[in-house]
C-alpha cells in the first residue's frame, strides 16, 4: 500500500511465508516480552470448508523471518468469523462467537447485491461462544500446553485488548 495515497501497490506473500491465495488477519499482535529481549509479530489466517475450519497462526521475528507456522483445526466448526486475536506466553487465543452463515440469504440477496456479506452472518444466542487456546510453539519454558476450547456465555467481539497467564500460587 502506498503510504501517502493508500493506493494498492500489489500483493505480498511475505517472501513466501504465507500460503498462496490465503488470507491474513486484519489485526496482528506485537509481543514485546520475549525471554531473549526480542519482539515477535504474530498474526493468523482462517480457512473454512465442508471438511472443517482451521486457524493458522504465524509468528515472525524482528528481522521478518517466519519463526513458526501452526495450524489449529477447530472441532465441530464449519465457519470461522474471527477478526482479532490475543497472545499469551503459551497460547494463541481467539474468541469464536456463535456466528453462523446464512447460505439462503447469500444466494438470494448477496449475489444480487441486495445485502452485504456481513448481513449473511447470523448470531445464534442459543449457542455458547468459545475461547480457543491454541498452543504456541517454541516457548522458552519448553512447554507446549494442551489445546483448549472453553465454552462461555454467548458473546461476540471484533477487537480485544490483552491477555496474560496467571501462574498458580505456592
Ligand atoms: Fe478491526
């Protein structure tokens, strides 16, 4: 993107680090508390399909080199609508709201330009939201914690503020 005109200059795969034709999240995280004093740039892409949905997390060093690429399959999920993420010491964290896709509205209204793609999303307040904790590799502790999916009250948020881990007391 041209920094003055905001015109599109072209597409980049980050030197081949990203999959061809894949997506890349609008929001990334800069982790500045690494044990080696360095920073990490972390972001994600999502994939949706009849075979299931997944999130792929990318972690880059300060020199732009890709350090980790981790794909996390989402159980019982066929559609992903995630806009932002969080990072803690051992986890990539996303909030999956109870969002479904309305294929009928897509076929009968969106393709005829009668509604936006966002209007094809349906919020189901009868389903729980899930906080997904995907293990972060390459941590100084040497630990790769188990993936977790924590159901919670129905909710949705586009953006998040921060995440941290609390160690159990003595
Ligand atoms: Fe945003």
